[in-house]
């Protein structure tokens, strides 16, 4: 069941590169840095995800990252999602992340999927919102 909204981040795409197109499908790697909060804890989130363009034009992505709290505690995450790039250069994705190596301040998130909506504008500014999926 989709639970309460538990946070969000905003930041910027910091790097992009084109990956080998195994099987002919375009693939891109993007990295970001963002700040915000999750489950009431202020974080800095750094992540990288790879996106594959599927035959119907939609995109599938997988990524990983590190969330660092103000106290210096770290949580790693992995995730995946689907989305699409728009003609104006914006993109929207929806998916889930799963936290590991969780500090005590975020330990309750080890038992749930964290659902996200991710948006990036044509200038590389990004934002993501998080919900708890119980």
C-alpha cells in the first residue's frame, strides 16, 4: 500500500555520458547531486543511473547512490524506474529505491520500498519526491 509522502530532494545533473549501445538501443549514464530530506532526516544524495531507450520510446533506468546525513552517517541505495523524455528536453521517471547500510536515523526504511517521482528540466535541474510503500 502506498503510504505517506516521506521527503524529497532537489539538485542538478553533474555529468552525463553515452554508453555502448549493445543490441542497438541508446544508453546514457547520468550522475546527480542533490539535497533535501527523507523520513525527517536532512540528506545530501549523490547518485548515478543508466537509462536504456526501449523500442516504444520509453526509458528504463537502474541506479545506485549514497545518502549522507548532517551527522555524516551514510545509507546506500539501489533503484530502478521507467519514464520518458519529452520533446522540450524534460524527463519524468517513476520507480522505487531500496536502502541498505542504513544509519539508525533511517533504519525504518530498510523494511519498505521508497517510491519516487523524478523530474529533470532541460537545463539539468532535478527534483525527486519520495513516498513509503509498506
